[in-house]
C-alpha cells in the first residue's frame, strides 16, 4: 500500500479509529515527514515526561522534509523542554487553588469550568496543563451528579465551560447527558466548549455531534485552538463551515509561541483565514509558564510590538485581544503598552 493510499484509507475511518492511529513514537513521525531523527534536537526523556501524540490529520498539514515546520515545533519533544526556567511551575495559572470540588474550577465570577476529561487528541508541548493531576480532578461519571448539583445551587453562575483535556473526546452519549443536565438549570445562559479537535481531528465534527450541539436550548459557543494558518486544511475548513452553517458560534484562541507564530505576517494570515471560514479571532495568549515550556516564550515587549504591526495591517474585528493569565486574578488580563 502506498503512503497516499494509506492516508486515503485512514481518512475514511471514523474519528475514534483515526485517534487510535495517532503518532506516539518520534521515529514514526520523523519517517512520515522524511526527517532524520539524528538531525533534530529530540529528547526521549522529554517524551517520557510528557508523551507525544499527533494525529495523522495534523501531521499531514506539516511540510515534509522541513525540520523547522511551525506545526512540528508544537508537538515534537525536544531537549529544550528539560531546561530550567525561573518562575515556571506545574500550575502556572492557579487551577489547583480554584478547584472547589472534583471536576469544577471556579476562578472567575459567573463562570465555572468542568474538567471533563484528562485526554487530548494531540499533546501540544506548550500545554499549560501538561503537569495537571487529572486523576484527582477530572469529572468522573460518579462525580458528575455532585458537580451539576453544585452549579444548580449557585445562581451566580451564568456560564458553564467544558474543558479538559479536550471535552470533544467524550463520546456522544456522555456529551449529550452533560449538555442536557446543564440545560435544566435555569440560571445558566450559555455553554462554552473549548476544543482543539476541530483543528487536529476534524473527523470528530460528525452530523451526530452537530445535532447534539444544535438541539441545545442554551447557546453553544465553541472555542477552537489554532496557532498557525497551515493548520487550516480542507478537512478543517469543511468542519468549521458545517458548524457555522448550523448556527454554532466559533471563536479562536491562539498562544503566542516562539518559532511558531511570533511574526506579524503569520498572525495576520491566521486571522484572515480564520475569519474567512467563519471563526472569529478571539484571544492571543502569552505563554503560561508551565514547567517544560520556557523555550516557547515571547516577551511582553516583543508581543506588543507584534500587535502594533498586526493592528496596522488588519481591520479591528480581525485583531485578537492580547492577554495573559495571572494566578489568582479575577479575570484574564489584557496586555497593553
């Protein structure tokens, strides 16, 4: 079977089958990309500390033979992850002190976050929850009732955020049950779902999933996570257009990453392409200082200069808000000059 035939067969499979076949070994990913592992600063130790996982649908967006591909940099375990950076920690945004009970984070007024799962379709090397104790805090089926009851008993909560891991890794039955339970709480106005799956595993956006989302009487907002325009291949675009066609509000969050998108032209192209396909550029995050991620950091000074160039080039509605998260703060903070 040729490689192109293999890919065609792969993309005809359902999303669970595609997920099961994700790259989990560095050598396999390098072989697919026509790269020699010995030419890359890869680290088996880094991969042991935080496992590599890359769906073929995301790897297919990378430029073969290019060791500096911006998508590859997001997922390849390298020696830089082992370096010490002052001020970096395992809980850089203060999730653990905000955990009011298992499965619920209550950090900001009017909103709560449910840790629905600890799993992701892709393991991004810059992830701020790469060291998160999911075994202790993710929402299990048994704890689901208590979490819903807690939300029901707090009328100050107006929005429930599904997070993780990636909540779209939940099967349709579990996702339906969660949404239905939230819909029964009168004081909840919106359900927000944060997911990278429409970008890295667009096969997850099935007619069945779209039906689940559109049947909700509460407004559903889907917040995507795309960092570079090269991530927006035809399968991703088709998935986004299907969601938009059915009235799902689509927003995008990016992380400003050294060697990935720390360039004004790259950021402009990302915003343009997102908006072209029905996704509103929402936030551009400064890196959360999680242990193992310091090599991705872009300084606030450089970030502000980049945003000046972006603002000079784009209409205002295409410019994402530059923000950072500070542990213990009442909201995300805008980064301004």
